[in-house]
């Protein structure tokens, strides 16, 4: 509203000017607040985008060390870290060479430096191992919780403040990796800038993401080790081992199977099992049921996999392998079905023992038994023949002696 100086008193004019100044000042403060709010929203949006990117990177990691390296690189790249590091709690291993060994009260476990990015990238310096409870890092690992400082040069917890001043460091933040209530490591960073409350909340979120990523990678590694162990057992078995689908398609075979049949693994996987199991005419379901109920031997002329599916498991079922060259190999077949949580058959595991040597020994034994029988028969026949011959001989000698005595008397 324009001021009419002719009709207004000096006090009125002064009051109006003060109101105008206050109004303008309030406007400027409001504009400044809006600008600051816009800046904060811009930083928040930027941080959220960085967190989203890091989230994707973390869950692409395949090792714990890769998770740690991804975290430290992101802190430098996206969150103004002068340098950042990750330690994990592991068994003590370098006590004789550790520079901090004399001050370590627990040599069974300590912090292992596994990743470092920014101004310092080495992980083999004096802080490659940090005792639990020593320095800010060790205290965090011991369960003291997160540590944040925006004045490291004057913070008594910083053991080398001259070094901090030399590098123009202003702030420090350390967050624990906590899993199921237990601290498993520490993520820390120094910066030449002051940490905002929003940034600290974001870094704490990164520590939580890091903990989750470490757990996932460790579980995946444990599964890989279990799988490798099972595969090692699978391929180290002396007997032939085959896994098929319920319809008989071969899923996997071990080395013994390939050596026995003359196939490569690629030549067998995905193929029907009929190409290696000799399938004979079926004797009928009734014969199978009667064999199962009587716990007697299962009929061999049932297809072995069909027999297995019907019975649930079989032991020492005699059958034949068909090798790549067409030769038939006598085998003992044992196996069982794999059931899913829904009770349906997921696959079939077959253990097949080469019966060639046993069959050869059985043939040799049968041959020996035949020879023994022939020998016994020959001995019996010889005995039967020898008895009348001996009788005739004895009588002939008697007559000869009798006629000799009579001839002497007549002379």
C-alpha cells in the first residue's frame, strides 16, 4: 500500500518501513528455507539413486571380499569418503607378525581388513589386523555400536590426530555389521566434509545392506561347497551311479558309468535310459505285486526303472547294461525314488554294480562243479566195471591153481 507522506506521521512512516523490512526478511528467509529444502531433496534423491545402484551391485557379488570391496568403492564414489575400509571378525592368524599383537587380549579372534578404497587401498599395513576393543574400530566390533564424529582433529578417540589434520579430515563414521544380534564386522570411513544427519542414516542403511549381502554370499558359498562335496562323492564312486527323471531321462552320470559303458557324460545326459538298460518283456504287474508281498526276488523281465518306480526301491536286481559298442554287461541294480515335499516322484537314483567278474567266477565254479560231477561219475562207473572184472580174475586164478594141483596129482 503506497504511503502518503503528507498525511502520515513520522512514527507511522517508520512503523510501515519496519513492517516492510520484516516482511521482506521473512520472504528472504522463506526463500532460503525453500532453497535449502530443495538442496536437501536433491541430495536425498541422489543418495537414494546411489543406494539403489549399490543394492544391485551388492547382490551380484559372489564372495564376501567382493561385497566388502563394493561397499568401500561406493562410499568413496557416491558418499564423499576420503577413504573407507571394511573389517570382518575372523580367527586370529598373524599374531607373531601383527604390529598390535602385544596389545591384543584375545588372540582367538580379531578384525581382518578385507577391503580398502579411496586414498588408501592397501590391506596389508599395520591395521590389517585390529584386536577387539582397540581403537574406534575394535570398540565398535566389541559391541559399542556405531561411532560418528564431525571433528576428528579434536576427538580424543582418534589416536593420530596429527595425521587427521595433515589430511584435512573432518569426520569419521563407523557402523557394525550385525547379524542375529552378533557383530560380524565393521564398515568405516573418513571424510573431509561434515556428515549430515541424512547422510549418516544412509550410511547406516548401507551397513545393513552389506550385512544382508554378506549373509547371502556366505549361504551361497556354503551351498556351493555342499554341492561340490556331493559331486565329488558322486564322481568318486567306484560303482556306476545314474540319476534320471521319473520318465527315465538321464540327468547325470558319474565317471564310473562313462568308463564302464564307453560313453562320455555329454553323450548320456538328456538321453533315455533305455539306451543303456536292456529292457526285456514284462512278466505282468501281478508277478511284481506277488514278489513284493512275499519279499522274494523281483522279476527281472520287468523294466528295471518301471520296477523301481512301482516298488519305491529295489536291491540287487540282476539285469544288463548295453555298452556303446553293443556289448552286454551283467549288472546288479539297486535304487530308490526321490520324493518331493508334495510326495510326488522327482527323480530316480540308480546304483549299478558291474557283475562281470562275479558272473565269470560263477561260470568257473559251475564248470568246476561239472568237472567234479564228471569225475565222480567216472569213478562210480570205474568201480562198477572193476568189481565184475575182479570177480572173474579171482575165479580164473582159483581154477588155474586148482587145475594145477590136479595135474600134479595125476602125474
